[in-house]
C-alpha cells in the first residue's frame, strides 16, 4: 500500500511527492488519462539549491493508499477523479486555490473522508515532459489543514505530512484559514492578471483604494458565514504577501498570459456567489470577476 497517491504532477504535486519521498514514504502519481502506467522521473531543486531526484510510479488507476492528495486547478478537480475507485478507508486531501471545488468530490466520497488544506510553500514548475518533472522549491511556507466536517480529532497518518513539511498545522475549523487565503487571492490574482504585473506592483499607491474595497467586501461576506475577518487585517495580509512575493507572477497572471482557463470562479466568483446568497452586493469583486471572464473570452 502507498502512503500517498498524488493527482497533479505539477509544481505543488512535485514538491509534495519529493518531500514525502525524501522522508521514505511510498509515493505514486495518478493520472487516469495515461494509456498505461509508467514511471515519472522527478527532480526537486530545494530552496537551498540542493537537488533531489526520484523515480516514482505514474499510474493510470488509483492503487491502494492511505492518503490521496489532489493538487490540480480548482476547475479540474471533478475531471481528475472521474472513473477512479476511491476506497472508503482512503483519506482525501484537497489542496487547491479558492473555495468550492470540494463540492464536486462529495458525490464520490463520504464527507468524513475529505480534508481541506492551504499551502503557502513556493513551488515553481521548471520543466514538464511526458515522463519527467522538474520543480523548484522557491520559498518555505506552511501547510494548514482540517476536515471538511470540522472534525476535532486529527486523522491517522498525518505524521507523514508533518515530518516532510514541518510545520503542518491542524485546525478543528479550517474555514477561517481558507477564507484568509481567499481574500489574498481575490486581490492579488485578478489585479496582477489584469495589469499584467508582478505581485510587488500592487504595493504602489494607485492600487490601495481598490484593495481596501475588496477586503471590506470579503470581510462583510465572511461575517455572514460566521467567520470573523477584520478588513484592516486582511488588507495588511494582502500587502504583506505582495511584499514577500514581490518578484513573483501570480498563478492567474500566468494562466491568462498563456491563455489558459483561470480559477476565477473559485476565487472572486465564489465570493460573489456567497455574498449573493445572503443578499449582499460585492461590486468590486464582481467587476474583477467580469473583467477576467471577458479576458478569457477574448483569447484568439
């Protein structure tokens, strides 16, 4: 039995697989689109510059495993698990941007099997080919996780992740953490995509009023979901992340630059729909959602 199976052979998936393998965990990748199972040569350049290399199974069906970690784009989650047989004793960890993708898993899983995570480790995809994956660990961060049902008890086998990625923080209620990250993504992702800039550009004065209004809408919406998030603290968090990642391009900026579908529906789109259910208007988030959707429609 594998300790962990990973769906998503990209930057984050490669980082997780390499760090788990470094700690002697049995790891495989799964992609049901493969015509046949094979091996994936994985190279991780650690943030200190040291390179690690692994050869990991690359399977077209899900093998018995204790954890299934899903780290694809939010809009790819349902398709990624389609046709896979997930055992009742397999714990599933969803690690995606935004909120809402977890709903597509509930027709396949028991709710108590599902766990949600927020990752702040920096990971960069250097190169990806059919059977090779090169990833760089660009910055140390942390992993926060908790149960979809807000379980009080930590799940079995959490030690695997904790040993590989210390610190890993368990939360009896993961949703305030997810909303905190949602707020950051609602500001940084669409603004950098629209203005075609690096994260650090958002520290300039011309963006501060818009960020303030975005954070106010997020704070008010979160309160209606019984989640207390100060709009001032959210704004400080956005600016702190923009400063710490000043030279980085956001994932949404990269998606639009390469004319790929973005995760806007699970970021500002989720916020807008959540507010709408409570009868609250969120014009600033709605404007960004509509602008990004229009940019996607304008792809040649």
